[in-house]
C-alpha cells in the first residue's frame, strides 16, 4: 500500500504531489483545506502518478485513463503537458499584446485634449483634429486585436514561442501622429 498526497494545483484541481510508501506521514494530523492524503494500491508498472485524481467526494483515488497501458498514459500526459504549455505561453503573449495598447494610446492623451481645444477655437462644430485622434485610437485597437487574432490562430507550441507580441513597430510606421 501507498499513500498519495494531493493538493490544489494552479487551476484549483487536486493533483498528486507526493507518494509515500507504507505510511501516512500525516496520520493523526488534520490537513488544511484542499489537501488530502489517501491510501491507494499504487502500481508504478501500471499507472503514472500524474494519471491519478481524487473522486468527486475526495475519498478515493481514480485513474483518469482507465484501461490505458502505462505507455498510453504517458502519451496522453505528454499531450496534456504540451497543450498546457501552449496555453500558458499564449496567455503570456496575449497579456503582452494587451499591455502594448496603453503604450500606444496613452502618449496621445494630451494630443486629444489639445485637439478639443484647437477645434473649439475654430468653431463650436469643428471636430477635425478630434476625429484624427479617434481614428488613431481606433487604428491602435484594431491593430492590437488583429495581432491577438493572429496569435490565437497559431497551432503549435513552436509557432507560439516564435511569435513576437510587439505589434507597435509596424503600427507606428503606418500611423504617423499628425494631429
């Protein structure tokens, strides 16, 4: 017999963290919420530790891949890890893309105020400069969204790794500030 220690992972799922042979190191202790140490007949020649999860009431260990061989479990776990890594990399790059929008729009905030003042001085219904500022902001948001869509269209980890989240160089080259 073995005792498997489970704790909450980054997405609040309960994951096997450690395996203890023949004894429960937490015997008699009350574990904090989200931590469990469950006795289980673990056979490392038939199951990968990462294939194991707790049942819905956290009282028993179950294999997520019942009927799969050890090698099949390893392949499934490898594919899960690849997908998880791609998701993390993509999320990081999406956050970087989104952060760049403020780097593009914030420096023209004072120009927006100046545009309102100058348009007002030319007449109450004049909005020529304000429209230029609005067009620039919209172009920045559109470029940001297009770059994020391009990232989301990538299918492999290698493509996501190679993707440059900085869309601003091309944007500045194509959108000079003339207001």
